[in-house]
């Protein structure tokens, strides 16, 4: 997801590990990944969050075991990445 943009929160595909931005982010990479691949479930990639989401059924999904890493680095702020988040970013969220 290194397209020069920024994200609000990150999600991780449980099928392939792809990390994309959440539905509140401008690009909505995680949802677009689900739609283009058929990988329906993602988990939060935010530190301290432990939930799973089914993009097809639009509801919480059962947890599945995953290999690390389980989140973005704690030192990386959200929104991020640091240095790319524009002023007034809250007004840009979906």
C-alpha cells in the first residue's frame, strides 16, 4: 500500500496478509482488496484491537489464528504514515 497516500486505520486480509486502509480512509484499500480477490475476511491491524470483519456479510467474523505481525508498529501513529497526513484530515474521512 505504498501509493504515496495516507490512511486512517489499517486492516489485514486473513487469507493472504495484504494490509490495506479501512473504509473510513479515502482509498478504502482493504475493501477493494476483498472485492477484487474474493478474500472476504479481514482483521484490524491496529495495536490492541482484536476483531475480524466479513466484507461480504457486512458483520463481525469469527477469529482465525494468524502469524505475526498482528499490528502496525506501535510507534507509527494513526492516521499515518507520519509526514503524509494532510491538515484537515478529519474532513476527508468517509
